[in-house]
């Protein structure tokens, strides 16, 4: 509950709050934390043996001050602010948030926030000293027992206070919402969401954040910076894969593609099982693709796709008629796009739905599919039954339908 409240208390109200948060994190990570470390162990600090504490391989860090003209600093606050805005569903005020101009703008905004001056923290001093000195196992055990004891002695009144504060914030959010909210589903969709690391989508700020954060930390310790693409390669751990399994599989796939281009027969193709750890490689002739019989004379495979041309003005009723006339004996039931029903037979056939059913059937596919003006086609999924089937059993294996506008 404490962690949840910590997030709710700091929930941004706009993008400027996200920029302020990123600016304060920059100050903490690359300035205050470094000053705290140097406060505990100054440059002239010595070990018990009389040697300088800051001697290789340990490097003495140097605090860095935020500079709005430093593109690395601007990239850090921009990527962190955009990530936080994404997590809390706050709009980002730019169509090109990864552009240099927007980063400079955010850097200018961030420079307007003045962090509190550094003040040494005695608690953190003890933490750092304990970490460096690596206290004995006995002391660690005593510390752990103390923590366990403290964990067990939770104040009931404190829990009630936290509950009351949580509900107060929750109701405040409810009052500001356009519709009443409730349950974890709303919280997940409208209040906060998690970000799963994805290295291949450059627009999600993940690699930008890692690149800027890593290089800012490197500058504290006088280390060589790393360029953006190298960060992406290392963060995704794709260098070892490129040199081993991926390279082998890519080569084998290319050989099969060459066979396709040459028009080779199926018996010349190969399915290959590869395990570099053993190592073993087994090659075999691929089997025939499985066929599904929909009607007498109509067989389909998982590679099939039905296509409808010149459907810019075609209505849903026109599509259903086209399918049923092309594949006589089939009856179209449901039509979906990306798993969302466009036409649901069971609902539209209910009493009182006649007018709504008529309206949907007479609407164009382009409008129903919510397609953009420049879209050349849309992929739909349909379910069908046999007209002579009294049980109206949904047929398996009906191919997707591509509608060309």
C-alpha cells in the first residue's frame, strides 16, 4: 500500500510535471548521489592500510550539473519525461518527441526547475560505509533479524491512515473522471500502466533512456561514451545471437528462399532442426500442408486468404453477399477486425435489433473498419456455417478476408 500511495501521490497532472520529475531525478542520480559518495569518501580518504581509497580500479566520480545546451542531458530528461507520461496516460505535446528540437525545448523547460541544494544525509552515509566495509555475516544476520522484527510490528493505526489516504485520492480521481471509475481494470486502462522493455521499437524511448542514462553515468566517472546503436545492441543482447544461432538459422532460411526463387519441387525443400549446444543438425523433407474441407469442392489451408477487390464503396451486406455467392453453401455469421466484432450475428438477430442491424449492414466496410483515407486494404476475420447444417456449427479454418479499397 505504501508503494501504491507513493505512485498516486506523485501522479503527474500534465507533461510539465513529468519534466520536473525527470529534472529532479537527473539531479539526484548524477549530482547529489555523487556528492554524497564524495562526502563519505573524499578524494584524500585512505583505507585502514594507509592507501588512497580512490585508487584503481576504483575511480573517483565527478558531480555533473544539468546543462540545457548539452544534448545528452536533454535526451535524458526528455526520454524519462516521455516514459513517465506514457505510464500515466499523459499526452506528450509533440508529434516528433524524439527530434532534436523537442529535446532542446524540454531541456529549456527542465532548466526552469531549481532543485534543492545538496545536504549530506547521515543515514545514507552509514549505508555507503556498511556497503564498502562489507560487514560480517554475523552483523548481517542481526540486521536481518531486526528488519524481520520491524516488519512484523506494523502499526494498525498506520494501516488505517494509509487506507483513508488511498480512498481520498481514489475518490478525488473519480470526481474528475468523465465516467464513474472502479476496479483494477479502470486503474490499468486509465490511471497507470507498466512498460515492458522492447528494444526494437525506437519510438518508445526505452533505448533513448538507457543510452542517455548510461552515458551520463559514464561522464561522472570519466569513461568513454557509447553511441546509440551500440547501446541498442548491448541492451538487447543481440551481438552473441547474431554471431551464433541467428546467423545459422538465417543462412538456412536463405537457402530455402533460393529454392523458392528457382521453383524447386517440394522434395527439394528441407525442414531443419538445429541445436548448437549439442551440436546436432537434422534435415527432413517437409510434409504436405494440412487441408480443411469447408464444402464439397472447397478446401483451404492455413496459408489461404480470400480477397475482395475494388471494395471502396462496398457495404457489409455486399461483402456477405459476395462471400455467399462465391462459396455457395456457406452462410456468414460474424465479421471481426483485430478481434473486435463489426457484426455479431447472435446480437443483431435479437428482437428489437432490426433497425440497428439494417443500419450496420448498409454501412460501408471502410467506415465500419474505421480505416484511414490512405489505407489500401483492411483484413477482416469472418465466421461461417453451412446452410444445410441445422445445428449451425461454426466451421473451423475459414481464411481471413482482405478487402482492397
